[in-house]
C-alpha cells in the first residue's frame, strides 16, 4: 500500500489527438510522475482519432454529430480494438517507461462504469440515434480505489456496460467527469492540443485564462464554442457543480504550472 500526502485524487483526461505528439507526451509523463509522488492519479483516455484512422483503413466513414460519435455495430468493434486495445496498452507501456506502474482497464471491468443506451436526440430538427453509445448511470469505484491504494495508476478506456452485459462507447470527457465525481477528486484536468479555450481555434492569442458559464453560453450562441470543445466545457461545468474544486483545460506539458491553461469557473 502506498501512502500519499494528498488523499483526494487528480483525474486526468487525455484525448486521442494528443497521444500522437511524442514531445508533448514525454513532458506529460514526467509531470504525471511528479504529481504521483504526492497524489493518487487516474488517467482516462480518448482515442477518437485512432478509431477514425482504423475505420478508414476498413473502408468505413464514421459519423460525428456535435463532437459525439454515432456508434454502429462496426464502430463499436473498432472502438474496442483501438481504445481498449492498442491505445490503452500503449499508454500502460509509456507509463512503465517513465517509472509508473499502471493498470489498463475499461469502464466494463469490475462494473466500473454502469450505463444505459442513449435515447435518440433531436439535433437541428432531426432525430439522431447514436447507436451503441452509453449514458452514465453510476460509477462503481471499488476497483479504482483498490488500485490507487496499492499505488497503481489506473488508465481507463471509455467503455461502459449495462445490466445485460452489453458494451457501449462512452464519451471520454464524460467518463472522466463521472469518475472524478465518484472519487471526490480534488482536480479534473482535460488535456487538449490547443492547451485551453480559444475564441478563434487557430489563434493562440485568443486564449482565455478563465471561462465562465456566461462566456460558455455566449460562445455556444455565437458559434465559436462547438464540437469537442463544447462537450469539454459542458462536462467541466457539470464537474464543478458536482463539487470538484478545480477544472482546467490545458496542454499535456502544462499539468504542473498551468501557466497557459484555461480554468473553468462557475
């Protein structure tokens, strides 16, 4: 059993696009090592980019609606192969390279992430059936708590399971929020390529040091907050409302200083 100075964990979500940046990942793992010296750490990862690349190799074009993947039978198989397979195993390997003992698992393991099938949504006047996409009902933290107490770093792939044993694809930002809330985490870090929220996606000078709900609502209404960033901010505000003390959207090399991060505030 490992003794930490801080009892409340940090939950870090890292996206699939970031996973293909070797330089940023090197610094990311160094900073995770530093955090883990005093604080339990849980990592939740995405892998949408990798899933899309495999889909294309199979001659399949995924459908993304408002930053969320529609998951057919084939898409679910692809997600399992990439997220629970190559991406998860790769992250465990990288953690080991940097002196961290990690355990890879999915939300299906140990009943960690209990979900139900998402009902159809009305989007832009159309009914969208997301297929095998799960909405979170609850988190069973036993397996995570056991791993954290033993000093492991859990690395979680965003799959969930229902009462009948059906697997579902779940948005990784949503999984990170659900796990952070269930573990009563002190902080939630949402790691992105952009390193934070920008008013103009390709203009680093439009970076926001803070994002309030008023700014978020205005961004949605005027269209400069959309897609994946819209999902991240929605999740961030839910996490804050659930009692998480601090939520940051930040770059993989900014976990410690958070010098260029966007702090999300109510």
